[in-house]
C-alpha cells in the first residue's frame, strides 16, 4: 500500500514542516518514506510544495504527480493540483484562504478554515498543524496519540514554548467537524 | 532511539563522510548542495575536524590537494558550474595520485543554467573531469541511504586506489529526505599513506607529490601504469543493480534519481503485461560493461533514461556491442519526467517488438 | 676542512637555472635558514609553476608541486591538516600576482600561519619572457613589445604594499639579492619569516627582487645593475608590515574550540 501525499501553499506556511512530521512518523512506524521539497532561488515567499510518499514497499519516483491526498493551503496550489488528485483521492484545503471549492465528484473534498482558526485561537502560523490534525481524522493515516508524541519530540528544547501550541493546534484540527 | 534518521541527501553525505573519518572539508556555496557545507560547518568543530569555506571552487579543490597530500581524508562538494571550476584541480590530483572524495549535486546547464536537478554532467564525470588521460571513480546513488553508503565506500575506494572518487548525485537526491541507517558504512582495509608529505622527521627520504613529468617517456609510463590500475578497478569494483531483468524484453538503463522514476513506470508497465526491467549502473566509472552486455543476448531492446540529452547512450551501445537497438528518453534543463511519460515510452516501444 | 658547503636542506643535484639568475641564491638562503632553525624534517614546501617548477628536486624536505597560482591553497590544506609542520610556498610573480591573485589575497586574509617566498623578476621566465603583473612601466617583453603602456596593459602590482593592508598578514618585507649586503638582509628576512611561523604569528611573505638576464636581454652584471637603477626605485625595499596577529590566525582556533 502506497500513499502519495502532496502538500502545497506559500513559502512560510509550514508546508515543509508538515510534510516532515508525516515523514518522521512514517519512518518510526517502520514504513518506507520519501520527502521531496520543491526548491527555488528565493528564501521566503513564492510557491512551496512537497511530495511525501508513505509505503510498505520500495519507493520509486519521489515526485508526487497524482496525489492520493492533496493538502492545498492557497489558491494557486488549489488551482494547480486539484485536477491532479487521483480518482478516489482526498483533497484537504484551507477554506479561509481559498474561496472556491472542487466540483469533482470522484474525490472527497474537505475544507477547513485552518488559518482563521489559528488566528482566532492565538495560534498564528500554525494552520499547518491544524490541517495535520484534520488529516489524521479524515484519513486515519496514523494514530492520533502516536503522531502527537512524535511531532512534539521533534521540537527542539530551545523552542519548548511551542509544545503546548502544537498540541492545541493538532487537537483543534482533529476535532474540527465540518 | 530509532536506528534510522530522517535526513536530506546532502546532509547524509556530510554525516557519512564524518563517520568515515573525514576531518577536512573545503567548499564554496552553490545551490543545490549548500547543505553539505552548512552541515560540515556545524559538525566539524565538534569532532575535531575543519570545515573551511574557500574563496573559490578553485581554491577549495587545491586545499583538498594539500590536505590529501598531507594524508588527510578530505571532502569537497559542489554543483555543476562549481565542478567545472574544480576540473583543473581534479586533473592535478589524479596526476599526483592523491585520494579524496568530490561530490557533484548536479543542476541544469550549460552555463549558469538552472538550479533544478539534472544529470547533464555524465560526460564530464565519466570521460573528462579534467585535462589529460585521466579518470575518477564515479558513484551514482539513487536514494538518501545510498548517498551515505556510497560516500563511505568512496573514501575507502579513493584510499585503496589513490585517486579521487566522485559522488554524482542531483538536486532532487540532495534535497529529498529519506530514512538513513549509518550502521552499514563501508569498512574496507586501506593502505597506510607512506607517501604523504607530512615532514620527513629526518627518518625517511623526502616524499614528492607531483604531476609534472617533463620527459615524455616517463610521463607515458606513468599514464600507462595508471591505466593498468584502472583496468584492475574495472575488474573488481563495478557496482550495479538488476531489477526484473530476467524475463525482460525491454531493459531500461538508468541511474540515480531517474532509475527510481523508471521503477515506478516498470511496475505500471508490468501491470499491463509488458515485460520490462531496469539495469542500474551504480558505478558510472568503471561502467558495468560486461554485466550490461550479458543482457543483450536476452533482451530485445534497450531504453536509456536520463536527465540530459542522452549522454549515456554511447556507453550502453558499447556495452551491448549494438546487438540490440538502443533508444533514448529523457528530460533536461532541470525537468524531471513523470513515471507516466516513461510508461508511454515503454508502451510505444513494446508495440514495435 | 670544509669551509663552504651545500646546506643540508638542499639536495645534491645541480640547479637548472640560467646563468645570472638569482633563484639559486634564494634557494640557498631558504635552505640555510631551514638548516639553522633545524626545520627540514618537519617542513613541506609547495612549489609553483614557473622557473622554479623543479624546486621539488632541489629541497630535501617533503615537496608538493602545485598548479599555477594555487600554491597558497595547497599550502592551506597541508597546514590545516598538520599545523605543526612548517609549510612554505615558493612562487614567482605570474604565479602569485596574476593567476593566483585570489589565492594570495585570501591566504593573507585568513592569516594562514605559513611562509611565502615570492620571487619578483618582472617577467614570465619559463614561458620565455612575457609580460608579468609586476612588469615595469615601459618594460619591453615579448607580449609588451613596445614597452608596457600603463594605459593599455595596466599598472604593475606592488604585492607587499597590497598584502600589508590585510589584517591576517603578520609580516611583509621586500628585499633584493643584487648585492652582498642585500643578500644578507634577504636572509635575515627569510629567517624571520620562518621564525614567525614557528612562533605562530600568522602569514609571512618575503618578496625578493630577482633577476632574469636571459629574458631581460642583459648580461648578469647589467641585470644586477638594473635591479638597483630601475626595480628598487619602483619597488622600494623594506618592511611593510611586522605585527603579531596571532589572535587572528588559525593557530589559535584549537584554543578557541577548547
């Protein structure tokens, strides 16, 4: 079983971090995993996306072209990748930043106002973690508790203040009901 | 603690080098390999080593020449345009029979080109890293694990054969993260460096590290001796992977990141009943000529896939002695083909068989 | 009784240099200093591309023959690997001040604790008399056949003056070997440049104004005279920098890390 995940948005939205959290969890679950970022000449801003492949067998191409799961955090990413989601796949998007939805009947579409939720809860910049929580709920990709533990373990001691915030954000996403 | 660590390919190279006893790194920043310098800058002082940012690629490779001459296990890394700058130094290092490891995380060219992944330096790496009759060992990893593994092997090979070994990777392998297990590093016996210039202490004759042989007879003899060593390497050190080649009508020949894209395409083609396999050279120099040649009696067609305009095609034709047709599919300039594009190519070929 | 012998740091082979060329004098001075300071056994010399390309045949210490202009980078690699070795480069003007300018400037900027012996004879000797970065204004060479025109070929580089502006340089002195007193001064400068390395003071460079009678088209005697009448006025002798910049050079990094 192979799951192709594509995370896309602006640089600075924590796309790469979210992808890494998934990749780390997969590795520690004894699964094969690859994480491939897009990279460009700019350090901030611009489009950012990353391909994460989780599998129980050897991973071939690390580039996700037709995702099983697409996480789109801005409109250009939504427009670009929504048509690429494989039939039967899942699309998760930030409906507080993307003012349209998908009319595809062959995929499951989940909107979550992650950026607005983050901002309302004083968790600015943590929409990515909210979306991760939502992803766990929708896909059952990993156990919630195990994922939380792994994600928090990845936070360096110098940023210990972020532990509670991450915990709260993941929980908010997981408990979000459409 | 888990045995495996999730790392970028570039970082895996750096850590593997340190774990292989590399104590000197000389480099110059260039995308998409700068993480190697950054990792070394952080780690080297903690292990009693040195990471020095040189004023140019040219200086960096010459610092390598000095450190290698002094007997150090040393590493330099760059990306395509920077490797061109290093080519003078590489030729001298070969001429002086010095061991070192050079990493090329390839990007698109020619010229300043782009910064996206490419395999456009195949010719340069395998045929002409610098002027003169010369070769360097060229290892082409296709995963982050192999970035680490082959780096450690490169240090041993370089020391055993007293010549540079190059890791020929690309931007995708450098930037991607995969789990790495560092417990499987190379541990071959390597000879003592009695030739190193580290002071005679009055106990031995002076050592001379030199590539100048003004007498053509002497120079010819030294080149011939080096080529005898190359023959030995070709006999003993080729590395390759065969994947589903036993019954394959079509054999794809691909290395590095491209080989993985091909594997995905092969799975899809096999699902459609097309018998296709992959031959993956891991050493690009020495090239696994014999091993690939052996497939020419069974397969009906060879398809070379690369991120360039077909630089490996000649090597495949030579290895297979043109017994079967060899065609090419690739993207260049930093473009990466999708498995579907490769699949389409396979299907097109299969229809003609 | 032997009253005059070859220094032990020189190999028992004849030099290949032209009659009247002062490379031989400078080689001998370096070897005498290595003998007097008992350094030969721990010394690594990096030789250049130029007339002294065969220096590896002449010195008894370990030798590395570098690419044109790259000796300071190679020396850096050696010194950083074995900080206790004594490392010196021996370079000509084309090597050090043209093709290797970046290496020269940055070895100074880093304050590498090495010694540079710089032979300035205003010309490319080995390739047969072409214009060097130090060729004098008006000087005729095969590639400045009408005399170096500063408006066209640019002006010569005064290396000691330039390097003395760099923080990492401990010692820069220009000497000449055209007269016996000058040879004595040159030896003292070379000795100081090696002593500085022992004392971990930082980069030391000794620029030696030398002759090239063959390519200058002069007799050896006339060449020595030309050093006095033309070169020294343009390239004044003397100490351009003499400072202990130990805290700015790599020899102090070990202590910093500890």
